[in-house]
C-alpha cells in the first residue's frame, strides 16, 4: 500500500475529482490546461506499506453460567470451581460457573478455582535492521474472551534511516523540455537525501500511455514514431511502463541511463501513471526494493486514467496485482487497476516551470512523510479487535482509534502507542498478526492464543463422586454405560427411552413435558424426582413462599401467610394480597353511623357517594353550586311546592335576622350544613336582599356627574387664571426694569422751613462767634 505525497499545478477539480477527458471538457479543465504556455509537473512521493484487517469487538462484561468448564471459561468474567462436594444435593452443574469472588464466598478453596488470567510475554528475537525504531518487535498474548488486553508500543524516529528512491517520469511529448533537466538531477537528489540519511539508493522508470486505440494511434507508422510531424529529435514508441534502472548507489549510472531516454507521444490527455505505480509496487525484485524506507517520486504534467476509462478501449480485466515486466523491463498489459487502498495520504507541492525546485520538493516531502507516524495492523484473524491510543507528547492524547497517528514527530523524539486487543471468540489455534509503521520496514509480530480450555489434571475413574459409575473430571461426572444422572446415580432402563421416561416423572402430568421446564424450572430432576432449589417445594417444585401478591411492598401485605403462591389471610383480612380489612372502626361516625350515611365502608375506608368527600364523607362537594337552584326555587312563593327536584334530599329552612352566609350573591344567600348523626342536609336561607330603586340610582349618578363636572370646570378656570397672573407679573417686572428715573428740583417747590433769631443771642458783627440758630419751626 502507498502513502502518497504529491505536487500538482493542475486544477484541483481535475485531479481531486478524477474526471475523464470528456468530464474535464465539461468542467472547464481542458480549457485551463490549454492555456498553460509552459509545462506544469506533478510530483508524487509514495511510501510503500501494507494494510491489515480489523478485528471485531469483544463481548459484554456479564458472567453467564454454563454447565461445563470449557463453556464457562469462554463466558466473559466467569470462573469454574472443580472442587469435590462443592454442590449441594440437586444443585445443577451451572452453579460451578460464577465469578471468582462468588465462588470463594461459597467456600471453593484455593487451587480449586479455574480462572486463567490474560498475560503478555515479550519474545526476544533479532531486530529487523541495524537501526531499531519500533519496540517491541515480538509479543505473545494470552487472552480471555471479552477481556481487553493492552500493551505499549514505542517508536523513536531515527536519524539516518536508509532510503530507496525510485524516480518515475512521464515521457509523453509535453515533457520534452523537462527531460533535459531531469538528466542532470541524480547528483542533486542524492545530495539532498544525504541531509536526511547517509544511505540512499536511486532508480528510474518511465511511462507514456496504454498502447491501444483510442489512447495511442495504432497506425503502423505512428506506432514506430508517435511524435508530431516536424519534430526532429529522437522519439521512441509509446509504452505503458518501462523499468530503466534498478535501485543503485551509483549516481553516474543514473545520469547515464536517464540521458539515453527520449520522448514519446499519445493521443489523449491522461497517462498510464497508475499502471506504472502498480508495477513499481509489486515488482519487488526487478526494482530492487530493500527493507528500508521506500519512496516513489511520480512526475507528470497531466492526469491519469481512472477506473472506467478502459471501456473506450474494451479493457475490462482487473489487474491481478502481479509483476508483468518482460526481459527488457517493459509492461504493456491492459487491465483495470485499483490503487485507492495503496494511497491513503498525500502531500501536494508546486513545481517551477523548469523543474528547478524538484529536489527541494522531494526533500520536503520526505521530511513531511517521516514526521507523520501512522501505526497500523494487518492480517488480524477473525474474532480479534485492535484499537489504539496515541501518546504524541505535549499532552496530546487520542484514544479509541482504528490506527495510531502522531504528526510533527521530530528526529530522536519518542512517541508511544497503547494497543488494546480484544477477543470476541475462541481461536482454534495460536494466531498472529503484524503491527507496523507506514513506510518503515520494522514490524511488531503479535502472537495470540485464547484461554478457552480447562487444564484440570484431576481425572478420576470409578469415582465415589459418581457413585462408582463414572469418571470425575473438572467437577463433572461422565457416566459409564448403563448409568445416567448428574452423579451417575440412576440406572438406565433397557428397551425404553430412559431420558424421556425420567423427564416425564419430573413434569406435571397435566402438561406437555416437551414444553414445560423440568421441575417447573425451579429444581433438578434426579432419577425421576425433583430436588427443589432454595425455598421452592412441592412434587414438581411448583410451590414457594415468596411469589405471592404484595401490598405496600410486603408479601400478603403483612396480614397473611404465603402458601404455594397464594395468600392465606389472617383474621379480619381479605383480598388477593390480604390488603383489605373486614373491620369498620375507621368508618364509624356516631350513633352507629357509617361514613355519615353518605358512603360505604370498604376495607375499613369510606368510599363516598357522588357529591361528597372527606375521610368520613362529611363534606358536600361544591355546596354553593349544588344548592343554589334549590334556594332560588324556595324564594319564589308560587313554586315552593315544586322544589323537591332541585333540592333533592336536602331540607331548606328559612331564617330571619342578620347572619353571615357562606354562599351569597346578588340573588341568594344561604348556608349548607350536614348533620353527621343522621346524614341529613339542611339548607338555611334568607329572603333575597331588597334592591335599590333604579330611578334613585340613576338620579344619584346624574348628581355625582354634575358635581364632578363643576369641580373639573373650576379647576380648569383656576389653572387658566393662574397662568394669566403669572404672565402679567412677568410683563410688569420686565417693564419696571426698562424705566429710567432722573432726580431734579422742581422750580415751584419751596421748602416749608422758617428761621427765627433770638434777640438775646444776637452776636456783634465783630464777634468771633457766628450767629447761632435757636430753632426752626416747620410751617404746616
């Protein structure tokens, strides 16, 4: 199988979908290819490896008891007790098969319990190759059915692991420019590979197309020289695949062989690349593949023929997966091939027009493939299931995978895988399968045996455990001729079908023994007599004391005794589960009344008549709704004599005065009372409350409306007046701020003051003191 890693310049739709030429024309792929002015190449690097089969999963974890030791050990989680005298009289052999803990609790001594445990043993052998990357390389597993067994596989990516590189080139006419560059490519490729590993071998092969019409012109002249007219260079006939150079370390030989190659031509776009890949993969000796990393470099400028393309040429035979190279290394066989399982992964890169970066792409592809580790299994026998948990470092953990996968693994980095193997059935012999890493020749061979047989080593002939009439082995008696039974205690009767006769004695006479379990399935038939198990009893073990009806999760409700599946009730109890008491004390009310005379006492509980509820039926159901019609009828004087229907057994009584009524509305007011002693119902009602004259109500409404309207008008008027006052005030304040006042003396104004001089105080003119004023009289 191949892991592919490739580079492509073609339209992704053309390659990924795998269109035929007609399909590519419809999708526009041909137009895209025709616009290419230079060669676009495709390089595919493939790691060769092989797939493996998947096993089935194991069984569930329950122990299903079996009658023999071999069958027991093949049942998941079961162990077998071979101890003498382990079973009580009548116990079946299945009781020897149980979980080990249960057997030990039942006093099966050490050394008498057979419970082989799964085991893993590493087998030391010479490692494959000088550089060991995968460990371990040989394991031996011992498995129990349904019990998973896990082991660790370690892989460390080694530096300098040998590489075989085979260069497979398309030599169709469109590749003529690139052939010149490839002729000098050998040394560069080997030099680049030397950076990865010190041991490199290189080989070369080429392909064109299937040599059949309509892929190649079958005209005789065109078969000899298929190139275009006017082409002066060498041109060789078309071929499907040609092996040119076996893998070698001689770089000069590679360049010499490639330099002798010439271009060919075909008619359609797709090439026979898959035919070439198949032959490179299967022709191991011709190519010279070694037990190292195998790399196939595939270069082409177009797509390849797909399954179904061969219909145009009448090709329908499937490829047989065998090598068909002739002595000259040519392959021209026309078959339908299937390579999808050989190419599970790929990496795509882009080539320059002159293929100048092909060495760089090959080196990068090798690193990418080497850093992606895939651990897979193959040749797993039926009945085994294999799963993986990958521990890739950096806290990366993937569990329950169909294969182990780790990416970006560096050189000398170790990654671990937990491999879990589960057996769903017993293997008839020791089987083996392979676990290996893609592209790495190293492998882990796992040998598996299942622990399904008993190794008791205690065979005892004429054993006392078998009444001297058989051989005791692994806790079971194998009876001699003329004897039968679990312990060979029964003699067979001549001229009779002994087995059927014995079974008939253990089956009820009124039933068909072929359809009824012996001893009702609750005991063992020993010499025509039933030995019952546990608490079962009776001639055919048909009786027990635990299968009676239950009440409140108690057998017979705790009020009776279970006898052969039927309850025998104690005094004052009855019913299938003795759940019903015949007493009536819980139903009594007073004066020997039962359930207030409004119900029946069943199982010492009141079951009320319709319309009543409560533990003693003392509460009428919805009394207001029930007796409203009765009271309404009684309030009509003319209809009082016809109220027996709405009132029923109730007795309506009119009362006077003011009281509080439970049931009342605009039309009626009443109370309902149940007399417990007699069960009578009394309805106490009063006259309908007198209504108010509607005219008065209407007048009151009108007055209230007028008053409210007047109040509203006043409020509105007051609000409007307030708004007007505020506006006038603001206007006054504004005008006041704009007035300017000037302070001047009015010429017509005379001050109302007269001055008088006292004669005694007149001073001389030459006196030092001035005349003094005695007083001023204000004239009014």
